[in-house]
């Protein structure tokens, strides 16, 4: 995939919040339902590859840039999930996998289901979504969907 940017490139890169936001935007599209992904692809010229290219673009510079500017902000878990997403997308590439890169492939291919799952986990690692199952009465929830820390499970 992409090589790390050069140190002097840090001066021309967006600030840390903007960088993380750009990465999150690509993860949101990879985590979206197949129906939402197909709609996005239709709005952007009908090319499924764009989903992966957007991620590749952001993943190629955001983790490195953020780690250089704010060490430790991105967790080791997030780095691992980004690597797994990248690897899964790479495994799905190539002429022999062309069917995976059609709108129908988004809906039926198990690889895309895995990418969606990994992307949701990455968004959770960024603190943007809560992956824990909700309680029936919702009593362990706080505004914004987060769980109350330290509350015992029923």
C-alpha cells in the first residue's frame, strides 16, 4: 500500500482532528450497510473501487501523521483493525475477484461483510460508535449512546 509520508510533509498535512475525521469518513462508508454502499457508489459514478480507494488514501497517511503529532492518540487496536481492513481489501483485489467489485458483490460477498464488521469495530475504537449490546430497559445508556462505565450487567 502507500509508503509513509516524509517528515517535511507534516507541514502541509491537515491538523490532527481533521486527519482523524477524514479517516473516520472512509470508515463510515466501509461500515455502512450494503444498500447504503450501493447508493453511495451510484451517486459517485458507479465504481465500487472508490470505497477502497478512499480508505487506502486516508489509511496511507492519517495513522502516520497522527502518530507523529499526537503519539498514542490512535490505539494499537485501531492500528490492528486498519491493517486487517487493508489486508482484506487487498485479498479481494485482482481480476479474478472482479465480481466482488460490482454493486451486487457488495451485498453478497462475505469479504465485504467482513470489511463492514471490521470498519464498525474501527469506528468503535475511535470512540465514534458503541458496539456493546443495549439492555432491554436502556438503563445503562447515557446520552450519545455510550455505556455507563463500571455499571454491572444484569
